[in-house]
């Protein structure tokens, strides 16, 4: 495998992790609507929820970046490459499930919407 071809998969994975990290930064600043349309005005503690969700998103992004480094390290060795991909899939899916559970719990604890006069 040529040097350029060995860089394609790691670069693609690293590039696809960047939007996750950008969303994590926005969520940390209070833009909870980016996560399944959560309404920050109806959550009991929006700062704590934003912190938890952003940490989970950063975890996903870092897992993807680690996988990119791992694929670069594997450099054509199928056994190493498979090990890296399986580890990334497991890590990203566990973090994804944690995101879903966190968002569902936040939505189930919604307060009444603020009343308009």
C-alpha cells in the first residue's frame, strides 16, 4: 500500500470527528437544541446537562481521533486495523447510548413550559 493510500482512512476519520467537537463546543455554551431539540428553558439544570452532553460528545470526537491515530499506526496490518476499528465502534456506540439516555432523561424531567402573559 502506498503512503498516500495509507493516509486516506485516518484523515477521513479525523476530519469527520471535527464536526462532533464543534457541536460539543456549542452544546457546552448552552445550545441544547442541537441535541434532539432539547429545550433549555424546560430543563431543571441546563448548565449541568450541557456539561454532561458536551463531555460525552468530546468523548466521541476523541475516540474518533484516537482511531485515526490507530489506523495510521496499523498502516496496512489487517489485524491491527481490525482491532482499532472494533475498539472505535465499541467506544463510539457506548458513548452514543450514553448520549441518548442522557437526552431522554432530560426530556422526561421537563418542567412545564413558561407561561406567557
